[in-house]
C-alpha cells in the first residue's frame, strides 16, 4: 500500500467521524448554505487532499453545497463531488469530471475505490488488493505480495521475507532468526546460523565461529582456524606473509624469511642481514660482510667484519680492533691499547705501572711514585709523587717546579709565578699580575680591572674599562664614583653623606643631625636643625620658602604676585597667588578669591 492510498483511507475515516459528530440539519437556503459551507471548508485543514481537490482548495474555489439529512442518512452535493452515508454502515463518495473517482464502503467489512487505472478492494481483515500502473499488491492475513516493473516484495510474517529492486540492484531474503541475506550493488551480507559472509567488491569477511575466520581488505588478507591454533596474514603490497601455529611462526617477505618459536629460538634470513637465536645458548647476526656471535651461558661474544674485530670471554678477557685502533684487556691485571697506524702504544698494569711509546712521545709511570712523561722536542715532566714535580719546555724559556706541600715556582716567556700555599702568591704574565699575602693583602690587576683589598680595612675595586671606582676604608669612608655618568657617592660615616647624580643634575648632602641640603636643576632646599630654606624656579617663575618647623612658615609662591604665611602648619594662615586668595583657620581652608 503506497503512502497516498494510506492518506486517502485515513482521510475518509476522519471525514466519517466529523460528519457523525456534526449536528444534523436540513438543507438551508442556497445563499446560507454557500456561506456556511465556505466558512466550514476554510476552517478545515487539507488532510488527505491531493490532485484536483488540493488545486480547488488552494485556488479558493467555493462550489455550491446542498445537503440532505434524514438520520441515519446523510447526503451532500458540492459541485462534482457527491457523498452518501448511512451511519455507521454505508459510505459512498463519487467525483465526476476532472479527477473522477469513486469510493464505496460497507464498514467495517468491505471498502473499495476507483480512480483511473488505480483501484483497491479491501475485505477486512482477510484480503487487501491494490492495483496501480506502477505496482500491484495483495495481502492475505499476514502474507503480502507486491510486484512492479523494477522488483517485488514478499512476506509471510514473521517467518519469511524477500524482495528485489533493480533500480539500486538490491535484494533481501530473511528467515528470522536463522537466515539473513542482504545485497546492494557490489555489497552483500549473509548470516546463516553462526556462519556469516560479507563482501564489498573484492573485499570480504567470512567465518564460522569458532571454527574459522577469513577476510580481505584491499591488499591484506587473514585466515584464522580454530583460534589460537592457526593464523595466517598476507600483505600483497609489501610481499609479506605470516603463518602462526603457536608457539611457531613462519614469515616470508620479498627478500627473505623468518621462522621461530619465541622466546626459545628464532631464525631470519635476508639479502643484507641474518639473525639466529637459540636461548640461552647462542645468538648470531649477519650484516653485509660482518658477523656477530654471542654465547650468553658462557658470557662470551665475537664480532668481525672487514677491518674490524671484537670479542671477549666472561668478564676477564676482551679485545677490540678497528682499522688500526686496538684494545686488549685481561681484567683487572693488564690493559693494552693504541693505534697501529701511528705506532702509538700503551700498557697499563693497574696500579703498578704505565708505559706509552710512540714516535712523538714516551711516558713511564711506576707504582704511582715515579713519573716521567716526555713529548719529544716539546716538553717533559718528571715527578716523585707526592713530593716533587718538575716540568720544562724544550723550545722556549718555560719551566715549573712543585715541592709538596707548599712551594710552586714557575717561569714563562712573559712572566713568572711564586706560590707558597696557602699564604703567599705572586705572579705576572702578559695580561696582568697579582699579589696575595693571605689573609691580609689581595691585589689583582689586568687590562680591565685593578682590585686591592687590605683586609679588613681597605677595599678598592677599579673598573678601568668603564672608569668606575669603589673604595671603602671600613667602616669610616665609603666612595663609589662613575665619572663617565657624573655619579658620585661619598660617605664619611657617620658625619657626612654626599650623593650626586649627574644625569638627573641632582645632589644631596647631609651632615646629620644638623644640616642637610638637596639640590636639583630647578630648586635648592637647605635645612639646619628645624630651619628650612627652599628657593628655585617653576616654569620660569621664582619662589622661596622659609620655615621654622613646626611653628612658622613664610614665603613667595611661584607667581608674579603672591605671598603666604602660616602658623603651626595651618592653624592660622594666608596665601595670595595671582587671583587666588585663601585663609586658613584651625587648619580649615577658606577661599576668599573674587
């Protein structure tokens, strides 16, 4: 049954209910009938209308309505539409002309309609029959059969359902809950009991749980049989396959293969490399022309390649050789290493002896006591540790002697040093010189700084690069000068304090507790005990103030015409400044300006 047929049936049943509930009345006069009919139709929503009837409603057509009511008989004529009812059993509706149609019903057992090539017959509840140019449908109880030019639908609910549609190349067959088969184009799905099969072009998934599973997605496939007994995976792009029968696996690739039972043994072969492992007995690998062999249970290994060799046994013996660089160790007794290309060789017997020889140097150490290290034609160091050591150069005037525990003396082309640890240090080189007599005197001088400390009284630090100096004669004199910026700070503690800031043109001088003076570019303020004199200029206008704090204050404000005086900081006072007049009584300002 199509949606339009369903709407028509619903509309007819709704119409019956509306008419049955309306008050029965005889046909009125033509004018009154038309007016009342128009008002009733305007208030009704267009439920179930289509085609000609919908066009008439939307165009505002108002046909003449004539009614005849003889309960339970009802008759209505509205233009081409004729309706007859014998409530509640009989229903007849006929439309003539354009959109001709007939509806007949013997409720609730029989109903039919005819409209052109479309028709329907219902023998409720046994049989439903619908005919239309595009489809035919028959329903007998729970069985339905629908067919059209592009397919069919069949059902015997709830046991069997089937259908086909050639427009989207789809079909379905369902026997719930045992069998389900759905198709659409290249996609299909089949579920038969516990067996499933899904396909989408060349991709698929199928299985019979828990016996086997298989599938394909693009270039990758899988197959699982009685998991976890057998697994197989393939990748056609990477040319790889993997087969697993736990604990064994076998993997192939384009240039080699791998086989093993992890973690017991593992074999792998490729064009450029190979691996072999049998734990805990052996592990071997190959890379190009190189080889590695490991025997874990013996703590031994051996690696070799063209120009390279390395190996060892337990923790006692190891060797290494790589294109001339070599190392041999018999721990902890003997170490030999060096380079065969440069004929540089070394031997160590810790902690007893050390020997190094080559074309350019010779080093000897015996028992951590005797040391003789020589770099031919450059320098040599001789020592009897820990008492004496001497180093000298063979091509320049440079030597150094150290005698434990305090003496250290040396000479170099641009200076010397004398050190008597930890009391006296004197030295000079091409950069600067220093003198330390600990803990009293410290002097360090170079191209940038000159610093002297006579502990704890005299401290002087000069920055020669920036012409800055700090000097302290503790605790009486403190001086910090930066002439480049015009900054000077001096304190003769505790009697005199003087601070000058050249960039701000400001200077403050204090002789506590009697006199202090503060001066900047615009004013000068001088104080002596509780007397204060302040004078200067503000925007070119001079001013002055004299105070005997806190009793009296008089002055001239920064205005062409003005003066002021104050007693007890405003208990009584007067200010005149230009046009401003102000009187203070009991610290309360009173404006007396014009």
